[in-house]
């Protein structure tokens, strides 16, 4: 079952009130959206975005009784300006971006995100994207593949893994997550027994980020969201690893230096011990919040 991450903290920092216009950039299972809607009624409006059409359908079913105060659109939050323009919305009181892979993606082996579930090597959050993880793994030059694994996965054995992938794909294309996982295991050899996490984790993360241009989308989304915030409006961003958090921190800092944002969280907030124990996905979550300056 979907559990919204750091729900209490998010709602507290968004500081919602009846009549507010809000945007949930990754509506997913609708957990955050349910609580947002409770606080902006009556008279409020929530725009919910998600790059994944299946997530849009799930959220639509769960929130089907919300009425005209909710609009859900199948779109990446990096294009939030296009959606808001179509809806005639020129300013927002609150924005939430909950980035990274969702539990729905990991649980569905056919999407190719999970190390634990064998399936096609896809990893596209939006199936409309042209290139999948299979394309990167089988078509990129070995040096390009190594750089993707190093940069987006922060994997110390990036050269070894890219080299082994190149050897194996020369024999036949690597088609599934299970095949890729086995190749990575063979590349790192006995070292996997001493690793804190599954040795394929960082490579899978790197490919997912590359396929979906997650870091570029995050930077675009934050900057566009801030431009739509009213004075006193709030933005909350939940990230799940250091690469994402660094972008959030830098975007907020740059806006703070320019006098655009007031940073509300000097350091990223982490989930409580109780939440981390009850919801494994929350363990790596980091929340940063800021407020739009001005009167």
C-alpha cells in the first residue's frame, strides 16, 4: 500500500489554507494530495501532475470524489508552466515535488525498475519517452556507459561494470533486469558479499536517472515552480539521494542569494525513526522547504 513520505512535515511546511492554489508535481498514489485537498477546501484548487500515466489513473480513482477542485494531468513537472498556462493559473500558494522512483514502479516488474523483479529493461517513468534503459545499455559506447554509471550512480566499480556489459552485449543484447543484474554481479565478483547494498543498486539508479533525465527535470521543475509562487507561498521538495538533494540545495541557495526565496530548512529534514521503520521507502528521504519572498 502506498504511504506518503514525511506527510506531517510536508503539510506543516506548506502552510495551506482554504482557497489556496497548490501544485503536487508527482501525485503518484495521491497520499499527499488527499491531505492537501482537505486544507485548501473550500475554494481551493490542486493541480496534480505525474509523468506516469498509470500513476495518473491510480490517483484519479483514489481522488475521484474531489470534484472541480482537482485537476490531474499526465505530464512531467518540468513542464508545469505549460499545464498552468492551459489552466489559466498565473500564481500558486504551494508546491510539492516528491521526486524519485515510487513503490508502484518497483512493485511492477514489467516496468524494469526493480532489481528484485525480473522484467524488460525499460525504466521509463513516461512510456512516451523515446529511449529506454535497454537502449542505453546496448547502444552507448563503453566510455559513455561508464560515465553514466559513475556520474549518476556514484559507483566506484563503474569501469569494471561498463566493461563487463560491453563484453556481454557483444555476444547478445542484454534484454532484462535479471540479465543486467547478473552481469553486474559477475563484474564485481566476490566484492558483493561485503557491500552494504545490492551491488546492482547504483547502476540501476544511474540508468533510471539517465533514461528519465531526472536531475535536469528536477532543476527545471524547481525553478519554474518558484517563478509561480506568490509572495509567502511555500515549496517543499522530497529527494532520495545526494545527487537530487544537492540540486535542491543549490537551487534554493541561488534563489536565496537573489532575494527570491527564504530557506526554511537549514539542513534537510529526515523521517522520524518510527516512519523509517514502518515505511522502508522513507528511510533515505530528505525534505527541504522554502518560502517566496516579497509582500
